[in-house]
């Protein structure tokens, strides 16, 4: 079955008793036992809930994994995966990744003795150089956030396997519609499902999918032990969002390509970072491992004053954090998503005060372009 079909069938037919086409929201905490030592398969909703199970089955199927777990947020999913590691363990992590992942590694899990080196994982040599005897895993985002750098997933997997390390991929930006890291050899996929999978800026959720069943059981054990589960209502919202993922992503990446090409030609714009541009450093690698370039792009403007001007004067494109929803959003990484990264490191990474990130929505692209055009035009007269 093709992925578009699997998406539409998400959660269909889970209630044979009534034939309900949409998975019901099982708003229930506990389940009656038929007999001593017997269970319906559900005992208590922290451990498992039927609405959440329907979502987890779909997630495992989409990412071609064996096991999935749905979490209260993307960060709860990231944290559960990081709980696989013990004091003294060392991780190699993409240097310009989601600011929250940086924060939990540097300011929460550091006290438990999990060490991390932040490296440019688009450079396989840099990864190899960073491997130490205590290294247990490589955690990547590709494309990265916000600079859209591409890491070679099979290349990273090769290095990880040669050294007995786990490969973990945060696949939030690409979604399983465009990229399936487990098929490329990775061990664990993480999602902030608050973004493309939910797709409507109305739910916070996270997913972890593993290739190996035993590893999946360990994740489920950690989730049941620590408790950051996704509730039944939010599981349902995610099931509903997933149905249109293919259509949304197709339109988003079409729009993103048009906007990226247009931005390249504007005199006020210094650089455009979008893996769908042939001159993007990771263009070829991305093309090999993903079936598209996605709906995220970043750009730097020449004059710093243009940043607040754009944020205040765009009318259609909303100035807000987050990404992946049907509405186009613009974000200022240095002050929002990446504010927890020290300024010096941010500068080094290229997350400058002239960098903006665009999450392209499903609007008519001409309206998005008209909005940006108008703001740029007005700026040149003030
Ligand atoms: C948003 C995001 C997260 C965190 O997810 P939440 O659902 O906000 O907790 C993690 N990784 C990436 C790439 C993200 O964009």
C-alpha cells in the first residue's frame, strides 16, 4: 500500500462493535479486568489507551518501524530517548539542532552525567573525529534547524554501526512522507508531532519509533515509568491530522520551492537556505535519501533593521514560533527557537540576528509572495 493510502486509513476500523470510521476517543483512565490474571489488553491509560494505540500503530507503520510510542510533546519524546543512556555515556549531536534538544542536553540531562558533543553532522569526518570510547549514540536532524544543512543518513549509519552506536534521527522537518530514516538503517526516529504530523497548529505531541522491538520495549518501559503519555483527545487530533499529511506536504513544498527561488532574486536578501535549491550544499545528498525538500526554508537579510520590519509588517504570514502547520509562519530563531543557545555559539553556527525562518503553509503561493513583496517594497521607502 502507498503511504498516501496508509495515511488516509489512519485509525479506520478500530471499533468493530459500532463500525465507527474514525477511532473513538477513549476518554478513560482504567479498564475492568474480566477475571483475576486476565486483561482486555488495556489496564490503565498511562500504560496503554486504545486511541493512543491506534495512533502508535499508524506511526510505526509509516516509519516502517516495529514499535511506536506517543508522548505528551516532542521534548518528552526526545527526553525518553535520552533516558536510554547512562552516566558517563557520550553522544554526538547535530550542532544546529532544535533549541529545546540543546537545552535538555546542556541544562537538564547534564546533571545525570550524559555528555554531548555538538558537531556539524553534515561532515562525516567531523563525526568520526568526535567519536570517543564512551560514545553510545549519534543524534541528528536533517535538514537541520534552522540552517537546513543535510546530513547523509546512510553515511552516519555506517559510522555508527562500525562503532556500535545507536543512530537517532529527529525526522520532524521531513516527515515519513518524504524521508524514512529506519529504512536507511537508523535505529530510532523521533518526531515533534506538533509540527507536520498534526499539521494544524492545534496540538502538542511527540512520537518515538524504533526499528528493533527490544529497543521499542525499552522506550515503552521508560514511558510507562516516567509517564509523559499523549492523552486520548490529542491522540485523536493527531490521527485526524495524519490523514491529509501527503496533500499538505506536497503543497507546502511546492510553495516553498517557489518562494525560495523568488527570494534568491530579491536585492534585500543575502542568502537563502532551502535544500530544494540546486546550489544548496546538501542538495544531492537530500535528493538521494528523501523524496522532496520539504516546506521549511531560512534566509538572511542584508540589513538587520529589515528583521523587525518584516516581523511587524507581514500581514498574512504570521510571526510565531513553531512550524509545519497549514498556516505560513515566520520565526526569528536567534530570539525564539534558539534563544537558549549562547550568543557566541549561535554566531559561530551562523544563526545570526539577520536570519529568519519560514514555515511555508498551504495558502495560494501568490498570496504569500504578495505579502512578502509588499513588506519588502514598503521597507525600501522608509
Ligand atoms: C518543535 C521541535 C521539537 C520539540 O517538540 P515539541 O512538540 O515542541 O515539544 C523537537 N525537534 C524539532 C526538530 C522540533 O521542530
